[in-house]
């Protein structure tokens, strides 16, 4: 009698287990309800299956924590779940989500730093990006210099303009480190292949001049010629007299239009009142501007003025330059 009862009990347990497993199997093959068509979530390193399930629920993925834990353990994926940024999409089943995390199939986003952006613009873009972890928010520049492991007095110009792909939740420090590393490598390669008779003594001086060229024109065909104008001026000790350096020196005082008193206001970056290069770059130059500075066009031009269409008019003497200014700027 006891044996019969035991057998019946075992059979009952097996039947119940079969029902539970069958229900769980079909449950894990059904799409998970989401609060939005796509839900992003971030898994921290060392997260247990239960903690991961709770993170997913907090993000808006209606997964059952106990069932997720059992599925992860029974399938052997509980030891394979990788930290990173993921997304759940409409139609995803719990099994698909589990497989995605076990395979490390992470999502990525991107942020672009255009050529000619200042460091202030880069910081503003990082601060405004909701996908970035803002570890540098409110950090002063000298503290940031130390956190980036740099030996520099200023950060302007050190960040390579490019599109940076990263996992959501990445630190802004990590993105800045990548941009600094890319900028250093680009500058080193460009400097190594430079023309050898330039009036530039260091890679940093090349970076400064490249930032000026970057701000002076967006017309690629004029870059090397404009760089040649500045190289010619440096050779003979003639002030660079370039408006973008004045604007940079004015900072927040610049109101969108340069006045005569602005050109006469002395700052370390005013190349009308001070000879030679300014003390730092005025923006983050791209590779093309660097190459233009290190391989400038050979000519006798000392002046240029914008034609208003993105291109420039070049002159060898002041009289011709004044005529060009009258034509293109003063419209007479």
C-alpha cells in the first residue's frame, strides 16, 4: 500500500513538473510585454540573474524574475550573462533576451564632434546626451586634465573630431580619453610627415595653426592656400591678424559681430595686438586642416578675404587686398 501511494505521489509530482515545464517553455516563447517599442537597459558587471531581471523590470520589461532565474540556471546561461547596454524590442521573447545577454549582443549609440568645435561645445554635447554617464559634470578644467592623465595647461584642440560609438551608459571620461588618444595619434603621424622647412617648432604649434585654418574656412580647396598665407606671415614676422582668434579671446563677450574696439581689445588670443601664434588652439581641428598646415601651398600671398560663398580671394599686397575687401565685404 505504501509503495502504491509513493508511486502515485511520484507520478503526481512528475505530472505537475511536466505542466510547469510546459507552461514555462511556452511562456518563454511568448513575447514579453514592453512599455515602449524599444526599451534600453544597462547591466552592471557582476549582476546576478535575479538582479538583472529586476533591472529589466525597472526599465519597463515585464519579465518574471523567478522564471528568468530558473531559465538562466537550467540553460547554463547564468554564468554567461555579460555586462553592457542592451535593448528589448517588440516581439522579443524571454529566451531571446537571455540569449542576447549571454552572447554579449550589446546595443551602441554614437556622438559626433565636428571639425572646428571648441572644447566647450564638446562638453555641452556630452552633458546633453542622455546616453552618456556624466562623470565630469561641473568638473573644472584642471581637474579634468588630471582625470584624463594629461600634462597640459589647456584642453582646447586636444580632441580629435570624429564620430565615437559607445554603449549607452558609458562615462564621458572614457569618450574624452578616446578623443584625446585619437587626436594625439593623428597629430604625431601628421607631424612626422611634415614639410621640413616650416616656421613651426613643435607639434603643438602645428595644432594651434591648424585650429585657425579650421575656423577660417570650410572650403577644402582653400585650406592649404590659407595655411600658406599664415606660414608666409610667420616667416616674415607679420601678425596673423585673423578674426577667429579675436572671437575666441572674447569668449562670452562676443555677440556675433566683431567691432573695431573688439579688434583693439588685447587678449592672449588677439592676433591683431600680438605677434606670432596664440598660446593655445582656438578649436579642435580635423586631419585635413593639420595636413594643410604641415603641407601648405607654396605662394606669395599675404592676404585673403571671404567672398561670401565659402571661398576666399587672395592677394599679395595690401592695395589689392583692400580692393577685395571693398568688393566682397563693403560691397562697393
